[in-house]
C-alpha cells in the first residue's frame, strides 16, 4: 500500500475503531502499531512476546476484531512499527522496531490513537532498581511471567493499583499491601457520579472483595514517603492519614503509580498540519476516559476526517451524536473517579534537594533549584541548561513534576506543552535507523487483528 487514504497510529480500541470506521466508508487504511499484537494494555492477549497469554479477549474486543475482519482487507496492519515523526513536507516517519530502520509513509490524513502514559508520584527513591511502574508490573502479571520478588508493595494512587492488586491476587501472587494515598471508598458526594457508571462501581467492589478474600491490606490515605535499599531488600516508608508517624514495610519489589495522562508528547497538533495533512486524535491519547470511551472516540475521529473528505454517510449525524453521548457519560464518570481518588502530594516547596525528578538523566530538585537561581529561565534554558525533559523518555515521566515545581514557585500554572512541544522525532531514534532506510517505503503486511 503506497499511499493509503488514511494512516492510523496505535492499535488499541480507539485506533482499531477509527480504522474500521474509515474502512467501512471505503477508505484504504494503514494501521501502524508498535507492539507485536493489537489491543493495547487491556486487550492485548496473545502473540506479543508472551504479553498476556492468560487473558481471554473481552467481548468488546472480539466484536471489534470481527468488524475489522469483515472489512474485506481495506485495513492493512503494520506491527512492531512506531510513529516517530511528521515532517514539514507531510512525510510520516515510522521506525521498524525489529530492523531498526526508519521509513517514510504518506497519506493525506491520520489519526493518532497512542493511548496513555503512566504518571509516577515523585518520591525519594522512585528511581532505584527494584522500583517499577505499576503498568510494567501488570504486563508481567498478565503474561504469567514469574515476578523477581515475593514481597511486592503497590503504592501511589489510582484505580489501576486496585485492579493490579486483584489481578496479582488471582494469579496467586498477592501483594504485601496496597498503599493508596487517596480515599476512594469513603462516603463523598462525588461518589454519586459513579451511579452513572455502575459497571465501574461493580468492578471496584469486585476487586476489593478479591483483596479481602486474599487478605491483602488496601490502606487508604497511606502516602509513601520514600523508598530505600536495593532490589530484593527495599524499605518502603509511609504515613497513614494524619498520623505523623512514619511506618515501614519490607519489599522485594515496589510498583508505583499516580494516574494516566495522554501519550501526546511531541505529536503534531490536531487539525490542519502545515504540510496539508489532516490530523485527529482519538482515545486516551486525546482524553483519558478508558477503553469503552476509546472506541467511541476512535469512531468520532474517523467521522470528522470523513466529513472533511465529503464522505458523510446519511446516518453519520445520528451516530456521531450517540458517540458524543458516550464520551460525555464517561467524562462525568472519570470526573467522579478523579474526585474520589483526589490526593494531596507534598507541596513542591517542601521537596528535598536530593529528590530525583528526571530518572533518565538523574536530574534532581536541587539541580532544578540551581537553574532557577536567581530567576525562572525560559523553557528552552530549563531543557538545555537543566537537562530536564531531555532524556530517553523525552519528559514523559518528569514533565509533570517539573511543571508543578515551576508553577508552585511562580504562583501561576506553568504552561502545558512549554517543555515538550511539537517536534520530531517524537522519541530518541538512532541516526543509523535514518541512514539505512531513509526515504524507503516499508512493506506493509496484512495481519489478522487477534
Ligand atoms: C500501563 C497501563 C495499564 C492500564 N491498565 C488498565 C486496566 O487494567 N484496566 C483498564 O480498564 N484500563 C487500563 N488502562 C487504560 C486502558 O488501556 C485505556 O483506557 C484504553 O485501552 C484506551 O484505549 P486507546 O486505544 O486509546 O489506547 P491504548 O489501548 O493504550 O492503545 C494505544 C496503543 O498505541 C501504541 N503506541 C504508543 N505509541 C506508539 C507509537 N509511537 N507508534 C505506534 N504505536 C504506538 C501503544 O503501544 C498502545 O498499544 C491502562 C493503561 C495503561 C497505560
């Protein structure tokens, strides 16, 4: 497929739904996905290097996969290939992860459905070996990979910690404890918002019941203060509620989590790109609303592109209204979930100098304070002189903390996107990957979605 009508980047529910919608309207679509199987963190279930062979595909995913199968080959899938950039001439650069080769794709329109990135609470010790992110641990658990340590502590905040703890307990490897900084199960008016999404409420109660049955303490209002030690022998210090006493837990492995944010770092903006390419975002990459909403979001993104092409089906307005209603409902549910998990992390002014902000380049709060003395420099100086948001992850992990720190110091929120604007490549890519294959049109392969 030399130049499809549309490119879709990201093969989770949002990307697959967008591809189906475009293909159903007669467009040729190239779906580019970085993993070895479609599905994203929730639905990926087989053939992905053992990612989640134990997990059967959900009904929702099976329906989507069947829809894709029924589209007569108008969707071509390219796996193990990542989007790395869109240049000013409308060339999409993609990197074949196995061959380490960048090639060029062209299309007049694209949907970015790259999902979400995990956030981590910036606590002293989060950069140590033996401390990982909850999403990474979930991948191991779902894949049935033996964990490197017996005693695992989950800490931070958010529904993923609860889900992961229940998944671990069901897999026979219960965590020692979940230290949840928020108080999601307290009586709070925001809880009423969950009545709109009873499926979430039941899911949460089911997870809690599993934890109770397996004797896993789910400690609400417990805030991790620091992690210290070496892999296999970590000390997790935490405070519970208003009690100033510091308590300790021994752990072999610690998994931290503090919610999800759109994975939109460095991406070209939605709308009409300078090169003339039309761009839409979909799913968690646009707004973190979960898997159910991601399908609606993918279909809406595709409808927007089809409308710009003048290919509006007679029933498009009605279907768009239905998906907008689904998104609005999930927005209200997510607001309720966010309020229930609301957490006060220590104010940036109290962060110790030794606290690491950028794990990639080992840059600390002290380093940031030094760059700020005596004035707050431009975002460029913070990056070039301070080397924040400049490492391997390109700010995906530290940007939020750096902005929080700067905003707190200035007394006004530090502008979003100022430290990680639009750019390509969107992630570090070896120069050899460009040299070997630059300008080549990579071969596309049709792969069944499940
Ligand atoms: C670590 C993690 C764990 C989660 N666990 C749960 C859970 O237990 N339960 C739950 O209900 N929800 C969970 N979620 C949320 C859930 O995954 C999403 O809400 C839902 O899948 C959103 O669908 P999506 O299609 O927007 O994105 P995703 O399903 O995330 O799909 C996006 C895909 O794009 C791929 N991608 C990213 N960058 C590129 C690139 N540059 N080029 C090509 N492909 C790329 C990613 O590998 C990913 O597979 C989790 C999210 C994360 C990040």
